C-alpha cells in the first residue's frame, strides 16, 4: 500500500509544503510533457507498445498526485492537532480520508474551488515525481 512507506509519503508531502512552486512546476511539466511524449512514441509506430505501457503509468501518476495532495493536507492538519500521532499509520490514513472529503467539499465552490483542486492536483503530481526521482537517483548510486 502507498501509505506503508511513511518516509516516502512524508517526503512527498514535505516537498509540496516547503517547495510548492517547484512541485507545481514539476507537476505542470509532467501533466503536459508525458502526453506529448506518448504522442511522439505513437507517431514512431515502433513505440506504440511502450506508449501503452507509459499511458497506464501516467494514469497511476494522476491518481497518486491527487492522493499525495490529500496526504499533505491530512499530515499538516494532524501535525497541528497532535504531532506525535504522525507516527501512526491509521491516524494518517484517517486524516488523508478527511482531507479527501474536504477537497470534495471545496470543489463545490463555483470557480475558486476548481482552481484550488487543480493547483493541489498539479502540486501533488510534482511532489510525487520529485520524491520518486530522488529515490531513483539513490538507487543508481
């Protein structure tokens, strides 16, 4: 499960909290760049199988970006409520679920709600990508 690796989700949430501009920029690059890369792969004809594989990975990335944003919000609120409960996986899951409900409620607000959700979504994608890239670089060393 994604929340089992506490360090990974904490680092992704920290990326989003401490460097929202960088996370947002990386998120925008992923949201725009990956579909363009998929298009280029499909145009080569030989790259179609690889494009299909990357498309499934991209769908997972979009879902994880949304969840990372919810985890970041949930961890921030949990830290303000009772910081020592951040060590408990179950408290983190509960607050992530509460954050998902809060995001769904914010989405109802006509213009501002959608803008906030899109910014959270893009930031979550960027934060997750930054954390994943850091993990890949450590594995390569």
